[in-house]
């Protein structure tokens, strides 16, 4: 699960050169507050959101909207290094 999450984040970063990465304000928030707008799955570890149209989706859907000048944010629960990497 950790490897898949890290790989998905890398794909997002490569697709959106100016993606903003933002950690959840409260990493302990319940998971069901974030649901993918495309597949309706819970986005527990991370999700993409467009600051232009406010649509969001899981990282397996690289395009969450059709905005021409989409300002994408990668929202993450846990950081790559500190929280997901083994010690």
C-alpha cells in the first residue's frame, strides 16, 4: 500500500509540474470526508483537487477536471519521508 501511494504521488508530480503539495490540516480526520468525484472511492491517503473548479479525485485519476488552466493541489495525509518511509 505504501509503495503504491508513493508511486501515485510521483506520477502526479510528473504530470503537473506546478502541483502544490498540502498536508491535511488534521491528519486524524475521518477518511470519509474525502471521496473521489470520479469513482466514489474514499481517498484516505491522498487526493487531487483543482483550485479553479473545486473538483477532486483520487490519485489514480490524473485528470479530475477539464479546466484549461487547472491549479492542482495534491492533498496528503502523511508525508513521503517522515510518515511513510520505514526507519
